């Protein structure tokens, strides 16, 4: 009887050991879920659109560099992305799971970039527990390596001038110049991130590399080009709002609003509604495309990385122009010259008008996504469902970008020139981006 018990115990122990030595499989859904959680926390922490773009890019780069080490179809970003040095090599004597290490690095660096890092800790700890139960040796080796890479990319990240811009002077409003941007109602917030052009880009050569043509000369003389631009915003707004909430133009404006902080005033009470940034909307589209194509983990990391870096560089380019031209918003001029009670469909965001951030970012993101997933990639965009807005369908990424751009005119917060020139600025940047960033190893792809 005793021998039988011993045999049964040995069988149970061997079974447990075998179970705990199975390779850990990391699904793309775990990366999607992690990014979704980071987005949720970013909404809570109210990051501005430019800062949010930085939060997306660096964790993706960390994950991608690990993937590129073991997947011959992908090239390292070293020598292609500004000032990036090679990540440490893993210990060859340890059982490192590269996908697992990549996700661990992504989560760890994300925690360093958000304010409420404790809100990401439960997800991280839950994943750690499940992975450790699957294969403790592999988990520990992968965790050690993932955190090492996170520190390496974090050190590179900390040299991008972000910390220095935190101590630079606030933006000075030029009240005496009637063409310059003025804070807008209801919160009259100061201009955000006036020094964002000093942030180190990823791929573009400089913040002003894609400096757009200047806006029309300021003139409120009836019939002037600029006057006509202001009047067009006013006329379109009146036309579409007369149709009510059923207006397609109003629906488009609201779908692409993506204002992380909307001030709401009710009597003496003022509060804020919070939602995703425009960059986060396009990151959501990356998820939709990756899931629709059933992309594996490595390909999903690639898609997020390429798109998020394009978005980050687009914000640097756009903000460079915003604080150079420093152009006044339609709301200020319409209230002064046409109708003092007029309000735009969307709340005017707190920074200068030209060029349209949505237009530049959407142009760049759509160009990157088209390069990844192809032309005429039809998809249903459910990114805004969480905010009570219905799904919108698009025949391509470029069609979505065009709609995102014109939505800013429908919303009453941009002139046509800022939209048209802005989306061109983004596409020109995106074209340079994909032509100067060789992430895929074409030779290896051809062999496979």
C-alpha cells in the first residue's frame, strides 16, 4: 500500500513538473488588452494629445526591438531611429521567451510613462501569476530580460528633451495682436505644449522638416481670403446644426472629436468629460486591423510600433507649426465679428489653429497603416462605442483620414486651409517615414 502511494505521489509530481515546463504562448490579445488598459488610464490621467503620442510610442519600440532579435523577418530600429542604441543581448544560458519578454517590457515602460501606475499593476500582476504558473523558469528568465530592455529604452527615452520641456516658460498670449491665438471658452485654458517642437523625433530629421505653407494673411476685410475662411466655418456650422442631431456632418464631427478634456458648465458647476486623444483613436484602428487580419503577436507589435512612431513624429511636426503661425481660432473671430452667441459643435481645444492636429496625425497614421495592411483595406471603426457613438465604416485608411480631417471644419474649430494643408503635411511626413524606415527584412520574407 505504501509503495502504491509513493508511486502515485511521484506521478503527480512529475505531472506537475511537466505542466510547469510547457512553453508559454503569448497571444496578440494580451498585447491588445494591455494597450487598452493603458488607454483607459491615460484617459483618467488626462494626458494631452502630444504627450499621449509619446506614451504609445516608447513601449512599442521596446517590445519591437525584442521581437526583432529573434524574428528574422524584422530589422532592428538601431541606426534608423534617432539615437537608439542596441538593446542588451539576452543570457544564452536562460530560457527567454521573446514574445513574453516583449510584452513584459511594454507593460513595464507603460507604467513608467503614466501617472496612475498603480491602476496598471493589477493587470500586470495577474499576467505574471498566470505565466509563472505555466512555466516558472521561462517566466523568470523572460521577466528579467524584459525589464532589462525596458530600462535600456527608458534611458534612451529620457534623453528626448521631454523632461527639459516641463520646466520651460508657459506660452505667452499676444493680446495686442488680433491675428494671434487667444484662450477660448468655457475654461480659457492656456496653450498646451508650446515647446513640443523641441522633443526629439523618431524618424523625421527635424520638427520643421515638413513645414507647411503659411495660412492666408490675416484680414477681416470682407472678401479677403482669410475672411472667407472664417465665414465658411460660420456658414457650414449654421447649416449643419439646423439639421439637428441627425446631421451626418455633426455625427462625423462628434465621432472624431477625441478631445481628452471637455469642460462642461452647468449653472455654477463646472466639470470635465474625458475621452481618448486623436492618436489613441488611430491606435484603436491598429487593433481593429490587426484583429481583422488575424495578425500574430510579432506582426501586431510591428503594426503598433510603426504607426505609433508615425503619430508621434506627426505631433512634433504639427505643434512646430501651431506655435509658429500662432493663428487665432474661428470661435474667437466669429463671436467678435459675426455672432457673439455662436458656439462650435465641438469645444475648441486649447492651442493655436494652424495646422489641424487631427489632419496631420490622421494623414501620417493612415499612410503608415496603408503601408502595413494595404490599399483599400475596408474596416468598421468601433473605437468610439465606449463613448456612446455608433460604428462608422470606411473603405480605406485614407478615407478615414479624410473624414477625420474634415470633421474639424464640421466641428467649427478649424478653417479649411488648416484641414487641407494639414492632411497633406501628415501624408508627406508619412511618405518620408515609410521610405526611410526599413522595419521588414525583405530578403528573409522572400525566402519564406
